[in-house]
């Protein structure tokens, strides 16, 4: 999948063939077709690997019970971890590829984003049920959309392959400020932990 991503980024999605990808990794075309129905299926696998990150996949990295005891701190830690992943070259290449080749509006990305928002909505549903988020603020789905939207936009605009370190650092700070503002509006606080010492930093 990494080889496919690099070829897509270098030659464009339309200009890259299954044959070229197979040659790049030293396989026959039949081996690739045994695992993927075609180039679109391979691209969707690339998107699943380097696209929107699943919060559920990150839950195990944090202090046990943090999502229940301090949701604002949990959100900041979670977003910080996602930003760390998005800082990697392959993840930034994917954004540049999708913007250049007109893939940002495709079904594959829309489905990936919807799945990610659904998982965030589950978190807000739990917090509403526990009385940590007032019900009148909106449904879990609307809260998830409001929370994730600016973060995804920052990735597209500022966390691409050609973005400078300064641009990426500024975007990271803006995203974390959004998380803090959202936490104040929804939970009435930023978080009880020392958020200024977040362990998630650009390498």
C-alpha cells in the first residue's frame, strides 16, 4: 500500500496502473488481483491506512478511564495523537494526492469520514447519558460533526506534503485551540490535567 501511495502521488491516480504497482513491489499482477479487485480497491485500502484516523483505535493509548473522568483532556490527547499520525510523510502525501486528483469528494473518503464521525458520536452519546454534556446542545451526531469538521479542514489545507514545518506547527496549534474552545463550550472547562504539557508533539 505504501508503494501504491508513492506511485499515485508521483504519477497520479489515473496515471498509475496495477501493473506498475506490481512491478514496484516485485509481484505479479495476479498476486495483487488475488488481494484487491482492482486499482480502486487498492486505493480504498490506502485510504483506510493513511486516511481519517479511528478514535477507537487510539483509545488503548490513553490513561484508563480518562474518557469518563476528564472528557476534555481525553479529546485533546486523542486529537494530539491523531495529529502526530498526520504529520507522517505518507499521510501528508495522501492529502496532496486527493486534492490534486479530485478525490476529496469521492465516495471512499466520504464513507471513511462518516465512519470516523460515527465513532466520535458514540463518545458524545456516552457523555450526554452521563450528564457531562447538556442534551440541549445537540445530538451526538451534530456535536461530532461540529467537533471534527474544523480538524479535517485543517488537515486538507495545512497538513499536506508541501506544507512547511512552520505551517504544520501553526495548524497544529490552531487545531488544539479549537479543541480547547469546543471543550469550554460543551463541557464548561478545558480539562483538569495540565493541557499545556500534552505529550503529543511534532517530532
